[in-house]
C-alpha cells in the first residue's frame, strides 16, 4: 500500500458478524461506507479482510454468513461498488467460498 500510496483499512470479521438478526449485513455495509467516506475525492484505498471465508462461505453450507454474503457481493461488484476501493480477502479455506466470490 505504501508504494501504491493507498491507505489500507483492515476490517475484522468479529466486527461484522454478530448474533443479532440483521445486524451483520448492516455492519458489512457500514464498513464499506466508512471507508468510502474516509477517502478524499479521487483517492483510492484498500479494504482488507482476513479470514474472508467466515463472511463468504458457500450458501449451500447454510451458515450464519449467508445473510452477509449478498451485501458483501453488492459492495464488491454490484450496485453499491465504489471504484475507488480495492477489496482484498484472505483465506486458507478457499474450498468453502461461495461460487459467486
């Protein structure tokens, strides 16, 4: 990020996933909106999420993350995408990731 002159914003999975209904998707959206607001006009930034598989598990596994995944996909490559944000998700469990990711 230093060579690219872009700030990196690390998002912790524990800050996203909660046991309260509908709160996790809202937390995911809030994370992307917060980064977008912190960037100056024309500035680019990086969002980094470690343990990405906890947010993007295959929907066929029927996990808690399935309510977060649609929101995550909208911010990565959908209607709410911000071209100034580069998203990086790290995982050791790529075999558990949803096909859409």
